[in-house]
């Protein structure tokens, strides 16, 4: 009697099944990526309730419109993380009653399908961030995690706007290079 190995379905397969209305596939994606989505929301918002709201919104969006995910443009984990970040920044905007916050777009394409890949990508990001000049890291963190505009960052840390833009761009290029497969 041969033992059947249970294979773990790929993100592509699960998204395809979600498109067909498969709730079990949606549950598998939630189990796989909810820690990542929640962590992004919590990091940006520093509020567990608001991070849970972001988590719910992101997965409801995936359930309602799974066709918006395009595997040719990157991994599902990265796509969900960017959506979570954007939703969290939107929540910050509502808190501050501001409507003119510029977003810093980070395009990442690592394959985050497995715990090992997630761990490796997180280590790479930490290594790159730790290797940055502290002023560059601060500008990048203020833009990405607090959702501040370049102008707001310049005012907050007392540096010229051009310097802030240069630091953020260089930091994003370093992160992109570290996350390339």
C-alpha cells in the first residue's frame, strides 16, 4: 500500500479555486497569509483593532475580486502586503483628516509561498535596513510604516526635501535589489 503524499497547493492553484468560489481555498490562503497581512497593518497603524479591520478588508477584497491578482506581476504575498499597507495608510489618513498624503510605492517580487521564503525575505529586508545609514533608514521607515509624505518627513526631521527623496529612493532600490529572486 503506497502512502499518498499530501501536496501543498500553490498560490496560483488556490487563487484559481477562489475564482471558482471555493471557500476552502480561500481559507487556505487566509491561513497562509493572514499573519503577513496583519503584521503589515499592525506595523503601520500600531493598533490591533485597526490592523484586524485591515486584515478583514484585504481578504474580503481577495474573495470578492480574485481576478485583480495578476501572478505575472509578482507573488500573492507581496500583492497582499502592498494592499494591506495601502489600506492601513488610508486608515491613517482618516485619523488625521488629511487627503494629500503621497504614497511611497514599494514593488517587491519575492516568492513568499513558504515559511522559509518568508523568513529569508524578512531576513534580507532586516539586513538591508540594518546596513543602511540611520538617517536613510529613518526616512524610509517614516514613509513606509507611518505613511508620511516626503514633505512631512523633511519637516519632522529637519532635512531638505531633496535629501529626503534621495534617501528614500536609494533605500527602496536597496530593498528591491535584496528582494529579487
